[in-house]
């Protein structure tokens, strides 16, 4: 039997954060009556991931954040920095809430179809794009927006992986400060890498406890669990009560300034992580995805074609390339760099810098507050091919200055 081809205005290949977020933007705009096809075998019925970000205004999202905080904490063996966020808030969005809100909107638009099919091939000419699925079906559209996973590029000298494993816990006792996010808790042996705990307290008795590492290769689950178990053991020291692990999550985010894979076809645009949304120096992607989706829809309405602007400015990519080279070659500086970043600069300035909303003058003030020697070596090595000698420094303090969870223990 000869297969038939169905035509659409837009085809969304991959129904994740970027793909569904783009559909939501389209259906909330003048494009709401266009024919849209979503291709993804996953019905997105599970809470398969969560996203966090900061903002100084009410978030423009398809769903309400499940939690928000107004205070951050950064801890090292020598000090603990408590950082008020005003006028910012730090937000947490559940994947399931995000998916369900957008699916409810899709259900109100018969011009949108979701086919649970796996994309096998995407091609195009100058006028039309064609997507073929595992079932042999073909679909055409004026544009294809693909967030499908790309073949990883070599990490190179500057590249690292941000990999993590976390557990959602419930305690029988008040264990957490529900007003404060532990953004980076470095009170753990670094061993030449960047290692820290990340804590999201949803209440005094519920939290996500994550162990994160920046390195060249990811770990197996058992290796993360050693550190998670240590954290939980310190949390229950003294017989305060029991802890139940209710769920877990694990992930790997590339941290690399290598240019994202360009689509091979004229009518195809990579979006989300496939398009290079994750900022190389931090791994944060969610706000950049939302920002770029808004630009795509605006340009489709104004010009009839999507704006394929880069997710990140060349200026901030330059900063990230130096940071990643330092962390890759001289990882023992990592803890000191992040400590000084938050200690010597106003929190708002740091958050604007990380969100690529800072001015050049603010960037300069941040740069001169950081340890200059490793960045100078990175600069010479990257642009002049000159290797400057490293300045010897004492071995970083080992293990914990104090039991980790005690910073949150309520009396």
C-alpha cells in the first residue's frame, strides 16, 4: 500500500520542555489557528524532571511554579553565605504540571495533533520539510522544530559534564529551613573536581537532596549514593527520627562552548538543548528556552520565518570558555571561584550575570573579583597557545567542616 503524506504548518519533533513550550506560545498567539503536529512516543504523563530558575517578575509560564524561595545559601568549609534574593525569587516547576497545562490547552484546539510516533528522519528542500516516523508515515510542514537528542560532540579541552543524582525525601522531624535553597554546598572533598550538594526544601520535612559533579565522565549511581548516604546519615545523627526516600532523579548536562549541531536542512530549526540552550558555564537552560521560544513565535508572526538567533551572547560564551578551561584544567580552584563570586558581589548582579542580563561594566566588576591567576593562564593557553606555570597552592580542605545538614536543623 502506498503511504500518504499529511501536511501541516508546523511540526514539533519532540514533546519536551522546548517543544511543548513552543506549542504553548503558538496557541497563545496569532498562530493559534495554524495546523500543528507534535511527534513524540512519550505521552508525558509522568513527572520525569523538574526545572528551577530565578526571576524578578511573575514568571510567564503555562503553569504556576510549585514552590518559590527568597533566599539562597552557598557553603564552603570556611564559611556559609546566606544571600537574600530580593527583588528576585527562585522558582521550582514540576515537569508534570508543565506538561498537563499545555496538554489541556492542546485539547481545546482541534487543529493540533499529537501522534505517539518516533521520528526516524527529517529532510527538507527550500519550500517544505518532511518528517518520516518509525511506522513509515510521512508528514510535511512549512517548518520543523526539533528538540530531538543530538549526537554528542567531543568535550575537548574546555568541555565538562554536569552530572547529578538526587533523592526526594520525607523526614519524621523538622530537618530543613523551608525558606532557603542550598544552591551550592561545597563541604565535601573535591578531589580535583567540582562537587557540591544542592538542596531544595519544600517544607521543614520534605526536600530534594542532590549531589552534583563537574567532570569529564559521569558516575554510576552507586558512586553518587555514597555521598547521598553520608548526607542522610548526618541528617539523622542523634536519633532525631527516620527518613523515607520517595523518588529519585539523575541526569547529565553537557557544559561545552562547542557550537550546537546545525540542522542539515533549510526548513528545520533545532530548539532546546539540541539547539544549544544550556548555558555552558552553568548548565541552566530553562529560562533561555522560554526566552527563545518567545522570539521564534514573534518572528513567525512578523516575518513568516523563525528567528534563528543564538541562545547565548558571544560575550558570555567567551566568559564561559575561560571558566570551563579553568575548571577542566585546575578543578581545585572551583570551590574558591564560586565562593568569591557570591561573597564579593551583590547577589542581584551575580544572577543578572548568570542570566546574561548584566552590563559589560557589571561583567568587568565580577571578573576582577575572581582569582586572576587561573583565568590568566586559561586566556594565554586559549588564544596564544602559551602555557603559564601554575602557582602552587595548599591542598583544599578535606571532608566536612561540620556535618552538612546541621545548617538546617531546627531546635
